[in-house]
């Protein structure tokens, strides 16, 4: 089954500011039951991990193909596999 992942910041709040201490990849295939998949130091690492996670699950028998959603508008490939 093809899964859907989301990249979101890990926030630490204090009285003066909200700090981003890292990035997490969350499986949101079932919006009522999100599950954290991994944590990363940078947003680009988390984006790559989310893409790999979705792609890997799209290869399972009976799964629809990965829709190659674009996570990063600055990426000229737009999330597309160029191979």
C-alpha cells in the first residue's frame, strides 16, 4: 500500500522564541493515526527520507504508483524520478 508522508519541524518553545531543533517524517496515510517514521537534523534530509519512504511503499504488490508529490518548490525535478 502506498503511504503518504509529511515533513514537519520539531519545535521547542520558550518564553522568547520558538526554536526548530530538527525535522520529523510522519506517516499520515491515516489522518486519524499519524505515526512518526524518522527524525533528521535538516529539512532536506527529512524531505529525502519522506520521498524514499513513499517510493518504497509504492513498490509493494498491489500498490498504486507514487504520485511524486513535490515537497520542495526549489527542486527543479519537482520530486520526479529522473531515471
